[in-house]
C-alpha cells in the first residue's frame, strides 16, 4: 500500500530553546503546511508542537542581535588561551638558540600551535560566514511566540519570503495605510524600502585599499631586491585579513549591494589561499633546510617557485583590490549624492 504524502515541508534553520529545567537540550525546527506553520521542540524523550495558522498571524518581529560578535570574541579568546602558550614555548626555545627542524620537538610545537590556532580561526570564519544573528517572534491576537530555529538573519529572511505569499493568500494583501496604522510598525519600518542600516564606507575602502597596497608593495620590492616577500608586505596582508573578517561581520543587514558583498567574500578567499600557499612553502623550506630556524617567515623567499607564486598572488590582489576599490568608491559616492539617510 502506498504511503500518503507528507503534508509538511521542513523549513531552513534550527536552534535551541533555552530552558532552566530541561534535562537535555531542546532543539527547535519549523515546518510548513498548507495553512499553518508548525513549530516543533524536541528532546531525546519528548516532542512539543505549536501551530500558527496563516489566517491568525499578525506580524513577524525580527530583531538583530550581537550573538555572532560575542561568539567570535569568545572563540578568539579560546584561541589565544590554547595556541598562545604553544607559540610562546616555541619562541622561548628559539631564543635559547635551539635549531628548528620540521621533524624536531620544537618543530612539533610550532605545528601543534598552528593546528590549534587554525581550528579556532576556522570556527570563527564559519560563524562569520553564516551571517548576523537575530531573534524572531511570531505575533497573533493572543500570543507572541519566539521562533528559535530562525537564529540567523539570512535564514529568517529566506523563510519569511516563502511564508509571506501564503499569509497574503489567507488574509488578503494589506494596503500601505493598514501597514502604517499597525501598532508594531515603527517610524523607520523596512516595509517602506529603508535599509536596516548603512554600510560603513571607510571599512570596505580600507579592505580593498590594503589588497591593492599589498600588490604594489610586492611588485616594488621584487623590482628593487628580486625578493617577493618583505616584513611590510606581511603586515599589510595581516591587516587586510583582519579588516576583511570585520567587514564580513558588519555588512549583514546593510544597504551594501550584492556585487560588493561578493567582492568582499572573494577577498577573504584570496587571503585564505595565500595563507595556505605560504604554509606549503614553509614546509618545503624546512624539509630542504634541516636545522635552520624559521623565525620571521621571510626565510621562504629563496624557495624555488615562491617568487612566481607570490607575483601571481600579487596580480590577483591588484585586480581584486582595484575592482573592489572602484566599485566601493562609486557606490558610496552615489549614495552621498542621493543624500541617503
């Protein structure tokens, strides 16, 4: 006998409902039916259901939160607490004059510290790329219930865009006057087309400017010294990587156009690839030069193939930085000319 089709469709997003007396974590999911939303809270031993019929829903209230930033700072603190002592131990051994080798004990310290740091930075990167956090409530005539599964702003927007036509079909489309008269609509409602907040002009100009500056420094230093790596270039790269992460954290829910969002993500991908390439050349150097310490990272300039790789990355940075700088400057100039609030 054929099984009847499932009347529910699982919506994106998942979360945890905070409960002081819960024996285990209460996970939350949201399901879509033909005429209602089904919110499911479940643990290992129980399930709880709440239905919100489209004809009864008055509003969805979305509030942006700082939870993503808080978790990033917590993860960064854990990275410093776990990887910091290992790096300090390695530096102390180098100051004693111990020769570093890829297979030695102090080489193992550096590798262990790098792996631990990379683990926490990967978690920070994943948390950042998932987008800004938010808190969503569904309001009816008799209740205002939180939807813990919609904890990310991007997921909440996707789900609400899917639900909005169903609510309009069940209730009929409201006029602008009815929206304006609703008590929960503020003076700066996004229904009128206003952005949640303005993108920071200087931050994105700084990100792409550092990309272009790093490319120019690499090319200039190679022309003068025939070496494609320098301490100023490494500092510019580090500053650009940090600025790129901050820009990604702050661009959610802003008026930044999609092409600048894409270019900022490409900039982060560039820095990740450049870091991986640098690590590979460091490993090659240590294998070829057993017993020689690696203190600053500049030792890899003479590894075969490094100059060509560095100049290739410099060319990519020049293209990405120049394009991003031109697009960002044009967007922010047009916004200023329009007199956007």
